[in-house]
C-alpha cells in the first residue's frame, strides 16, 4: 500500500509555509480564496491537509500573497531542506 503523503512531515512543512505566507500577507482565507477563484472551504481544506495542492496551485497561492512563483517555491524548498 502507498504511503499517505498528506500526513507526512514534508507535507506538514508545506502546509505551515502556506498558512504563514497567507497570514503574513494579512489575508483571510476568504480573501485568498477570492484571489485564487476558489471557495473559502477549499483554502481551509488545503491548510488542514484535507485537500492536496498541486504545484500550479501552490505557485498561484504564492503569487496571490505577493510572491513570485519561483521565490515562493524556493522558500518551500528551503524550509523542507531544514526540516526533513
């Protein structure tokens, strides 16, 4: 059986970066959802790990929070390198 990555240490690090970035930007889940053209519940499910986020959505998340896609993915990569 495949390992569930939604509860892996790396995924928890990813979720922490997503949440921290949104909060540092001062956006509510609803405001971010509006920018991403998602429902607020989708943002909440991503942040709790109940819904996966793909690389394209992840890049859009960073851009919606004012970061360039490459910089945001680099931030995630650095945090993963430190934590795993």
